[in-house]
């Protein structure tokens, strides 16, 4: 049956490429998706599936009732684009200014639609129930995963699988690993409040800029001196704004950054350490402060049993030489919310091909992938289900 399904996938490959290229030409950025969910819903409805729209806001969920007993399996793809100007010279270049599918979500969506089409044609042979989750807003905080879960997209679901095409992995390769595969993301904004004054009379001021500079340095000691070398974590300051003039000591400094962790214990410790370091640094300088610490998505954890099963399936599909353990990512992915609720696996599929210019990093204005990755994601999903 698997070979029959894979053969059918190959036959509809041109249709899936057309859908992907239409998405690529008319991208819609996070939380502004209007036409894309309509196109997805129309495709699924054309297959005779039960379809819900507006799930969690802009999400689309299709359900296929199989003809054989089995578990309820969810498959997830995201469909939002990024606010980036497409600089590729291809026929399907984005027609929308400052909007581009620069992360492969058009590939994920097309692959999942291909799976829905192929499985719907043999639904009497499909075990259990398949839930096709098409998620909006992955690229922007807050993402679409949590509101879709709150709206019931995982009700009755036993397992979930998610995929990501990778331009730095050659097309035809597959990666998965058990345990942590992406980090939790927290963001912070610190406002240091001092007392401004003349640059020639610093003794009459509380220098927010100097205090903020010391704070940036002190924050670097959280990971290096409070986190075990056996754990992974990052505290990154990405923005520092203070002052305007040459001879004016500013009264305010604003610092923004991000924290990435895997374990819940390290995440809690760093949040508390952030508050302690900010408090002590500012009080030592006589400055006041405000800190806004926002927890975004959790770390993503792949179920060990399902990861091993999918690893073996990957070897059957792609060959042992093309299957490996994916590297854990310090980037975040709000798909993690799904696997926080139920067991699941997140895997990666190669899309890199320098011969067609598909070797630029994700979120780059020249980003592209080999469209054979559509078929490879779809095959893995089908392998997991069947």
C-alpha cells in the first residue's frame, strides 16, 4: 500500500508544485492571512473532508475518517510568510511587496495537502482518523498554535507530527532525534531610570547609559556562571538605546533581548536570575528600573518511542545513508505547544540544492528550496500514519 501511495504522490507532484508557487507568489504575513486559509479550506473541502475554518483565529483543520480501527493522528503545517522583500529571479517570485515565503511554509502546506489528497482516495484502507492542522501565525509572537489548541484542534488526538524543510540540508536527506529539539523562547525589555544632566557634571546625575552598559555585561554571567555546562542556554541582548547628544547624560536606557533554554528548571532559574541581576545592578548605581519578562513558546520535546519509529521509517523511505540525527536547535517553534499537550515528533527534510540557488539560509531574501522536498515531507507523513 505504501508504494501505491508514494506512486500517487509522484503523479500529483505538478499539482502540489503549482499550489506551492501560488502561495509563494501571493504570500500573507503572520496574522494577516486571509486568502491563504480560504485556498487551503477549498482544497480540503474538494476532497470531501470535514473542514473547520477560523480555528483559533485563522487556522484550518481538516479531518479524514479512516475505514479501519486505529489512533487519531494529527499532521501539522504552517502557512504564514515573513515581512521580507523577495529578491529571487524566478517565475514564481513574490508579487506582494515586502512579503515572502522565506522559511518554507509554502512547502509544508503543499506537502500536507498532498497527503490529504492521497489518503482521501484510499480512506477505507486508512487506520484511525487523520487530522490535518494548517496553522497560521507561526513566525510572530504570539503564534497561532496555542489559540488553535484552545479552540479544540487537538481534541481526541493521540499523536502529532510536524515537519520543517531545511535549506542547509541537501534534498533527499531526513533528520530526527528524540528529546529536546528546539528551545523555549522568552523575551525581555529592561528600562533603566536614572537622572539626566550635563556631560561635564556626571557627579550630579545617575547615568542610565553607564548603568545599562554594566547591566549588559552582568547579564552575560548568568549563563556562564549559573547554568551547568551540561545544560544549554543563551541570554542575548539584541537592542540597547540610550541618549542622543554628545554632552548629555541620558536619564533612561532601554535594553531588549531574548532567553533560550531547554529544561524547565533552567528556564525558571534564568528568569529569577534576570530579576536579581537587574535589581542589584540598578540599586548599586542608585537607579530605578522596570523589567518586562515575557514567556513565549516552550521547548520542543520529541517522544523517544515515536522518534525511534520515525527514524526507522525514514531509513526505509530515504535509505540509511540519507538519514541522521538532527541537531538540536536554539531557535524556537510554537509547534512545541502541540507536543506539550500530546506525544509527537518534529522532523526535518532536506531542501538544499546549490544548482538551483537553493542554498541561502532561512529568512534570507534569496531563500528557496528544491521542490522535491514537498514529496519527501509528504512521504514521511504517510509513513508515520500508515
